[in-house]
């Protein structure tokens, strides 16, 4: 049974092992690499499913080892971990398939997929970390593993993007490290415990714990792209599309949002965060980010850059939900962790499809593409409508819970933010949709994949369609207990049960 | 830590074997004049391993082990002593020695005279290193320091060419100056106290101006040998100009011998002097080394120079034990010495491979290195760099964590900022190097097909060794708990109450 | 009266030492500096004698002044360019720097002198007292020899390692070069006259006898392996200078054996004592003197050969042409 | 002033002169000479202190100096070998600045 309880470790190792094997495979061993990639993704999905079932039955999963005196590497799977794990395991499978198709015939694929797997292993670690020390290890590992992906193309532009990415994330990591050790030094526990564990200490020395809080949030906020720490995200757009999917939906910004959740829920606790007056400030910061991101997105002409600023905005919905001390609003934030992931990955896949198939990078090139690539464009439409929050899409669910929850705890201003954001979302997505479906085809594109019978390669198209359907399903089927919404409610129940 | 309750084992033969197995091997290699070098090395490695295991078991049981040479004992005779600190350095020497002995035959292939000289020089250096780790007698240490100096300089000039001779001469002058300063200090100590044994000296030390001056002289002498700022000028040309296996030895071990003695001198020999003023002075020197070395490493255009300047910076960390003065700091410094040693050896060996295949080690020419199937070397370089930056999951990370923890406990915000800043600088200069490996080669499309020429010219052992050392550097991040338990035997600090 | 003479002598000696040292540093001509340094070494030998250190007087005369001087002179002969001071650096800068350096050196002198004069005779258990008290328990009568080969024998052993490293290091300097054909090695013995031959022929056996005597007497008084080895080395230098020993690019097995013999015999003796359950180099009762003697013989040869090789500047040496060749 | 005290001061002076020589003369043979002077200063110091008590002469410093003399000649010989070969290769007998190529 030791193997069963150590499932979080196994899930992590499945990706880690895949990474090592892929690094060892020769560059030319394309089939083997594909096999390892897909097999690892499937195996992990199965492991995650088993854990999901276990956690529902109240089983506990955990693994621990001492790394140094007083420093414990601890992996565990609780409800919150599983929310994130499931999201990334599912999306990883599709991203892998998509990436295999996307990188067909491009150089350095061995390196790419090695780091790709490493990246997911790090995400697993972030999700299952049982204490801040472990969280930090995988959080930094995530930085290291994504850097070669961001710079994958090796062009001066890519190198610059990588440099900026590193500068932000490593500085953030340093702040996080300082915060963690300061917390440990102040007598706080590094363990993640539902409801937090620093209540009394924080009451005794609120100033110190405020500093710790902002060091931690500042460090993690870099990955969550909180304004003013968001600067790396638009620059990192130079990376290949699957990497963007990874950054925006599967791993990186998610790790940031997830980390903020951990800090607020399981280190400080919602009550303590609120008692120290930190919650509203964080919420205000999130609100500013939401509006700022949307406004900036409006001005972008490059598809991926517009999507990137959209991410800056959307990820802060999660932070907003977490920061306001109320159960319903928290559900809104948590569920958006999943919803935003599903919707954003759809959008990036679509952007990748257009770029790969027709060489389209700018919005003004999209005129009439809906006729040439209907499936992709339909998927994009689904994602975009979700982002705007049209009922009954997933985005609508998130916004509904956020709005009603905020009202419940007396933060009416949030409604204004949500409305403004929705208007902005519509303003930068609807013109795109109009061009796709209603503008006459300009044919201002180059056919890059001549001879393909479908609108594009199936390896690109199928994942795109599936994630779009998942995004749709998450909204339509939100009433099911296993839906993201149901799961988010379970997490919040456990947090607020204290 | 219950030193008083366990009697030290008198005259344990293992200590003598640790010095004399390599020494006899050196004698043998002179007699055989380069023949049977491999078998000699294998037997020596096995013998030293056995002795080291034996002594480690004793130290684990009795916290320290001694050998009264000639049966006399201090203050008349000379004693050898092993405690946790000695063991840490002895094991590091063994591991580095294993790597260097393994690559040396391939590295010096085709250069008979160099190979003939390498073995006696390296084996004598090994004996001298082990003698240094075990010595407690100040005058005996003068001799071991001279052995180290002559062996190190002789090895450094093996590379050939006037640049190496020039660098070696500079190294020799600094080192001889250091020896003389040490000797003058020893003379003053003997004149004032009538003893040469560190431990006898440390008990009931009466402090006069002569003792202070002696301590200052010996410290300056050691600083010159350890290339601590501002006496670092000799190190970059000497370490960068030596053959790769030699650079590994010099950087991982030889400079560390001087820092090791600095710790021994102040914490064992002159504990009464080691007050706040001294602590602060060493702290400032360490800080200067960390910052200066890092900044200069950022400005270098050659791989080996970057690594050499990094050594200057990394040695500065070891001095932080003076201002931080706690068990956590001691753990951190000890672990830093180990992980830096392993990582540096990996980096220099990798740099040697790059030099061998690409023909130069200029940063600008590195993108080609990737194409010449330097995969394992580059992987080793990456892993070692991650450890040097103090990022998880590596030995360097554990060391940095422990040091930061100590800084928060005792030092305050200045030392914390220093460690954080220095870590970021290390990341900056190392990523500058790593980024070159990801960059697309100018001109060539980088079609991912490695050119066979490079692969053919690099023997497997050379190619794989940096990777193996890099893996060890990572593994050090997972075995800190048991290692530190052994290496903290006889530490000059006690664990702070939790 | 005798004391006064002693005082005057010491005073003059001290003054000469300082002046010579200053002149060694300040002299514009390298050759003059080297010669003055040799004179300085000889005066040091006299100082050792005045300070009741006859062991050192012998060693200094033979090694400190003799061998070191020979090494310096032979180096000088090779690097004939005696750069005038102006070539070293711009003058104004040099002047200012020199003032700074002189101040620094003056500071060193002041602090050192002050520290030295503040030292009092230590009260605790000093090594020296114990050494004198325990000489009787060693196999030798001479306290210095007892320290060198029994109490602190480990120092002496490692010191042989330093000497070996110097030889290996010198070879490393050669190995760093394009392959040496052997003809850039200086053979020596130019302009050999019959007078020199006769002198060498007379001196050689004499020196060997002196060395043997020094070795044997070390157990009882001033003398021992170092002095004997140094004297032998001096003979080697003489033979090398007169071309009776010629350089070889490689050392033969025999010479390599002699090179490491001292180290090997010493180490094995220590390991042998350890194998019998004692501490390293804890000589068994009664066997101490014979063991020390064997070690000393080995040391003598292993001191002499490296010094000659270092002077010769070659990896090996061999007997050269006959004494009366033109 | 006693005889040991006189020589102790002389030792300090010789050491200091050596320091000056080492710093002020870039010519390598001169630097080696200066290092030797410094060494001799230390040796003189040790032996002078050994004679502080006129009746009992401390043998330990004598042994140390004897060892020191051999080490000094070894280091000198090695250093001179480097100087010689440096001269053969470059025609220079001083170091100049460290210039990475």
C-alpha cells in the first residue's frame, strides 16, 4: 500500500522519468520519443484519476523525505492539489499531442520535449507540495525547465524573451525564498494546513507577518503576472505555441495563482489574511491587474500578444476570488483556475493553428479565416465567448460566483470591476470574431501545409477541438459534482470548515 | 556533540593511511615513470576509500579520531586529527580525485611527458591535501601548504605555453608570499606560547599583541593562497590556463585548503580572538569577494574565465560563517564547500571538453558547441550551474537555504540581502553562459544533426564525467541530512534550541 | 671583556645583515644583488653560529648560500638581460609607488618589531622543554636530530616531498615547452684547465668523507642528513660545473629510485612501526638508532640528488667525459 | 639590549626589506631574492627566540629552520626553473598585467 499512498510521487516521477528518457534518446528517434511522451501523459492521467477517486473517498496520499536537517520534502494530494493536477494532467496530454504535431520537422525536438516533460514534472511538484519548502523547490524547477522552452527558437528575440523571463522569475524566486525563511525564522510552520497556521504569531507581530506575506505574494505574483510583475509574460510570446499553452494554461501562471491560493488558504488562512488587512489590498491589486491587462490587450495587433495580456487580466480573477474572504467568491476564484486554463489553451491552440497553417500572426490577417478553417475558428469562438463570460460558458460561471460572492461579503465594487472587464473582454474579442466569420476572405495568407486534407494537421486540430469542448463542458455541466465547480466547492468547504 | 563523554581513539592507523596511500602511490609513479598509471590510480582510490570508510565509522561513533605520530603527542610531537569537517573535505577530495583520475589518461593522451609528470604530481597533491585536512600542527601545516603550492603550480603549468608559465609564476609568487606570512605567524605563536598544536594553543590562550599580529599574518597568508579578495589576482589566469583536470583540482580543492585552514585557525586555534570585530572583518571580506567575483565573472568573454571568477565569488560564501557564527551557518558553509567543489569540477571538465572539441572557449563561439555532440558535457554544465546558483533541487540550494536561515537567525538584513544578491548574480553570469548554448548558431540553420567529427574526437569518459559530477551535485541536494550528521561531528557550534 | 667583544661583533654582524639585505633589494644590477645575497647567506651562517645554532650554520653555508647561490648564478647566466630600472615602469609612477611600498614595509617593520618585543617567555608546557627532557628516550643524543627524526619526524618526511615536487615542477616547466632536443641544455666544463681537474680529483673524495662524517656525527652533535646531503650536493654542483656530470633529458630507473628513496624508506619505516601495533614512526625500543641511521642515509642521497638535478636543470644526469679531455 | 632582542629586531628589518623588495621590483629573479630575504628574516627570528634563555637552547626552532631552509631552496629552485623557461619562450623576466586573450 506504500505505493498507493505515494501516488503523488509516482505521478511526478512519471514525467521526470519521461524527461530523462527523452534527454537520453538520440535526436533522430522520433517515434520512440512520441511513444514516451504520449505514454507518460496517459500514465499520469491514469494515476491522477486513481488519486481523484481516492481523495473523494477520503484517502490520504503523501510522501516525505528529509533533505537536510529540518527541511522536509513533502508531497501530498489534497483537494486543492487535485484541482490543479487534474487540470494540468489533462491539458498536458493534449498539449503533448499538439506539440508533436506543431514541431514536426523542427530542430532540437529532443531538447524541447525533455524540458517539456520536466516542466510538467515541476508543475506536479508545485501542485502536490505539502509545505513551502517543497513548493519552492518545484517552483524554481519550473522556472529552470521553462527557460529553454521560451528560448527554444534560439533567435535573438527569443533569447531576449528568455532573459527577461529569467530576470523576473529568478528575482521573484529570491523574494519567495527570503519570505519562506523569514517565516520559518519567525516560528511559523512551513506546512500547508487548511485554514493556515500562523494565526497567533501574526497577531503578535502583524508588521513582520505583513512583510512575510508580501515577500511570498511578491515572489509568487511574478508567475501569476500580477501588475506590476507581469512584464515577462507578453515578451515570452516569442516561444512556440505549445509553450505558450504551457505558460498560460497548464503550468506557469497557474503555478503562480495556485501558489497565491496556498499562501492565503493554507499558510496564513483566510481569516488571518483578512485580519491583517492584507486581503483587500491583494484584491485591489488583482482588480487593477484585471483592468490593466484588458486595456492593454485592446491595443495589441498581434494575436498572441493580445491573448497574453488577456491572460494577465484573467489570471487575476483567481487572485481576486482568493483574496476576498468569502466562501462563494473563493469558489469563483478557484473554479476560474480551471476555466481560464481550458479557455486559454483553446485560444492559444487556435492561434498556433493559424500560424502553422496559414502563417497568420496579426489580427488583421484573420479576415474570413472562418471559411478556410471552420473547426479552429469555431473553437476560438467558444473560447472567446467564454472569456467574455457569455452564459452558459465556463467564464460565466466564474464571473457569476465572483460577483455574487463579493456582494455577500460586502465588496460591491467588485461588480463594477467585473462589468468593466467584461466590456473590455468583449471589446477585444468580438472584433476578432467578426473578422473570422463576417469579413470577406482577404486570402492574405500563405498555405504552409499544402496537401493536408483537413483544414490543418490532425495532430493540431484534434487537441484544439477537444479542449474547446472541455471548456464548453465545464460551463454547461457545472452542476455535476465532479465538475470543476463541484470540486472547487469541496475545497472551499474544507477551508471554511475550520 | 557529546565530545567529553567519548574518549578519542588514540592513534588510529586510518589517518596515516589516508596520507600515505597516495604518497606511496606517488613514489611508485615516479619509479614506474608513467607506466601502470591506471592500475596505480585504481589501487590508490580503492585504498583511500577503504581508509576513509574506516575513519568515517570511527568519527561517527566518537566525534573525533586522532593519531599521535611517533607516539609522542602534542605539544612535543605532531598529531593528526579527523573530525566531521576533515571528513567532509577528505570525501570531497576523494570524489574529485576519482573524477580527475578517470579523465586524466584520456585528457593527456598523446602527451607522454605531461602524463608522466601528472601522476606523481597529482598523487602528491592528494597526499598533501589529505595531510592538510588532518593536520593540527601549525608548522606541519606550513609544510603541507608548501607541498600544496609546489604541486599545484607544477600542475598548473603542465598546460604548456608561455601564458601558463606566466600564470604559474604569478600563482607561485602569491603562494610563497602566503607561506612566508603563515610561517612568520607560526614563529610569533611559538615564541609567545611555546606550542605549535592548534588544540593545545586553543586551550587557555592568552592574547597579546604578538598573537593578534600572528593571527593577522597567518590569515593574510591564507587569503593569498585562497585567492580571497583583494589577493585574488593570480587565480583567474592560473585556473583558466591549466589543463581541465588540473583546473578542477585547483578550484574544487586546493584553494579550499586555505579557507579550511582559516576556519581551523580561528575556530579551533584562536577561539578567544574570534570575536565580533574579526567576524565582521571576515564578513566584509567575504562579501567583497562574492560581489567582486560575480561582477567580474559577468564581464568575462571566455568560459574558463567565467568559471574561475566564479570560484573567487563562491569562496567568499565560506567566510560568512564568521559573522553568522551559528550551527546553521556552519552547516551551510560546510555544505557549500562540498557542493561548490563537485559543481566546479564538473564545470571545468565540461569547459575542457568544449575547448577540446570547439578549439576555443570564447563565449561567442559556443552555439557551435551544441552541434558538436557535447550533449553530456553541456548537461553536466547545466546541472552544475544550477547547483552553483543555489537553485533547487541541488546541493548548492541546500547550502544556500541553510546560510540564509543562519543569516535570518543571527545576521540580519544585510547578510540576507548579500546572499540573495550574490545568488542572483551567480544566476546572471551562469545563465549568460547557458544562454549561449541555447542560441541558434549564426549562419547555420541548426538542423539538429550533430557533426560526427566532434563526437569522434572526444573519448567517452571525458564526455560523460561532467555529467556524472553534475548528477552528484544534484544528488547532494537529497542526501544532506545523513551527510551533515556525519560532517557536523566536532563542529565548533552547538545546535540552537528549536 | 669577552662579552664586550661579543657585543661589538654581534652589532657589526647585525648592521651588515641589514645593509646587505637593503643592498640586495636596491642594487641596480641583478648580478650584484645575487652576489650580495650569497654574502648575506654566509653572514647568516655566522649569525647562526653566534646564536648557538651550529646545525644551521652548516646547513645555511651549504644550502642557503651555496646551493641557492649556485642556482641564482646559473639562472643569471641564462637570462643575461639585466634590465635597467628605467625599463621596469614609468618613473614618476614608480617613485610614488615606491614611497608607498616603503611606507608599507616600514609599517611591517614597526608592527612586527613591536609585536616581537612584547612577547614574553611562555609559561605553559612548551614543546622545547619537553624535547630536551625526552631526548634520552630517543635513539640519538643530539636534541635537534631527535626533533627532526623522532619527535617531529613527520615534518622531515613531508619536507622530502617538497624537494621531490621541486624536481618534478622543474620538469613540468620543461614539459610546457616545445620538445627539448637536449642541446639547449648547458653542458658545462668550458675552458677546463688541468688545475681544475686536479682540484676536483682531490676534492671529490674529501667531500664524500666529510659528508659521511656529518651524517654519522648527527646523532651526537651538529650534523645529520641535511648537512651531509647538502655537502654531497655541493660536490655534484662542482662536478656538473666542470662537466664531469652531464645533463640527461630523462632520468634512469636508478636515479628515479634515489630521488624517492628517502621518502620511501621513511614512509615504509613508519608504516612498519604501525604494522607492529605502534603509532606511525614510533620506533621500537633499541631499534631507534639503527632505524634512524638507515633513514638518514637514505635521506642524505635523496637530498643531494634533487639539488644537483635542480642545479643541472635537467631531468637526469650522467657521468661525463674524463677529467683531462680538452 | 640582549643579544636575542638585537637579532629579533634585525630579523624584523630583514623581513620588512624583503617585503619592500617583493613589492617594488617586478623583475622575477629579484622577487625570488626578496622572498628569500623574507624567509631568512623568519628563520633568524625563530633562532633568536630559541636563545632567549641562555642556559637552555630550544631545539625545536632549530629543527624548524633546518626544514625551512630545505623548503626555501626547493621553492627557489622551482621558481627559477619557471623563470628560465619563461625567458626562453618569451624573452621576458617579469610578468606584467594579466591579459586574457
